[in-house]
């Protein structure tokens, strides 16, 4: 019961932030997706750091295969961006499911239990039904069920990063931890957004407004990112300017093929 109350309190605070619809909502979800991908890979004994996952998607063109780790990150991104194509998400997470599996996932959205309890139960049900164990898929379904129960407009990837143990109490405790971390990330991004808004009047480059909008939506951008009004050279100069102003971070630590984000 104590874990359920803790989860309820933490999720209530998180719910208020979700409903406020901050300008960086898409970025917030994608950062949580990155955390979930790292945690999912760690749990399967195939750890990959954030830099590796960012590279896997940033430098994979079109529909090319980003590799096993990249596919896991792609799955979490798809979930956070609003995809409900569970067959595709499951395949990218290394747990392909057929029509019966898709139907099983769909059945989890009809629970009348409180949100964190329904979500944790969904994770257990999916995990128990799979021929090949896939905690990542179970956690993804749990997050989608939670979002549906709370009436959120999009899914926040939460459960995987909390690494929940078995049982209802452990599931509730995991959501309490995950919600608290998501609130902390929201506060961090709110500060970054404020700094970006502060320096915006100092930017004179054509297309800078579009670039700022992309930075508020995307986890990482390259100088080759398609932003109206900015060439690759112009975008590089703008990013360097923003880094100098302390409004943007260079995420790769490399002299070439750099990545930029809040």
C-alpha cells in the first residue's frame, strides 16, 4: 500500500507537467526514450551508452538498418513519438510477435485498476505470454498502458529505466522512482529552454528560429540536419555560436561528425 501511495503522488506531480504541454515536450519524451533504450540493453547484457545510440540513429540514412542497439533505441523513440504499431516495436526490441501477440498487447488497455497497478500488471502479463523473454517489450506496453489510463497525449518511457522487480509493490515503487526522475529531467530541460530563449535575440542568422524549434524537439542534431533557411555551413556556425553562449551542448566530444542538443 505504501508503494502504491508513493507511485500515486509521484505520478500526480508528473501528470501536472505532462498536461502543461511544455514547448520541449517532444524532447522530454525522446530523452526518456534514450534512457529506456540504455536500460533495456543493459538488462539484456548488451550495454550501449547514449553516445552510441545517438550515433546509430543520427548517422543512419533513410530506412537503413541502425544495428541491434539502434533498433532498440528506434523502438523506444517510436513509442514516445506516438506509434502504436506493436508488431514493429516488438521486432525492433528483438521480440517479434504475431497477430496473437498484438491482440494480447491490445487486451492490456482495458484494465480498470489504478494506473500504476494496471501498468505493472500489463508488464507481467506480456512477459509471461512471450515465448522469448523480452523485459523491454513488457516495459514498453506498461508505459503505454499507464499513459492510456492517465489520458496522456503521448507515452513517457519510464518503467524500463526504473528496473522494476517482480510483484505489484515493486512495480508501484518503480513508477514512483521513474516519475521522480522524469520530473527532474523536466526541470533540467525547462532551465535549458529558458537559456535558449534568453539568447535567441542575439541570433541574426536566417533560419535560426527554425533551428531553435528543432533543438526543443530533438535529442541530438547534426550539421546536416534539414532545417529551412540554413545550409550545413550555416548550421555549423549557428551551433558553434549557441555553444559559445552556453545555450547548447556539443554531445559527441569529437572534432568531426558532431552532435548538438540542449
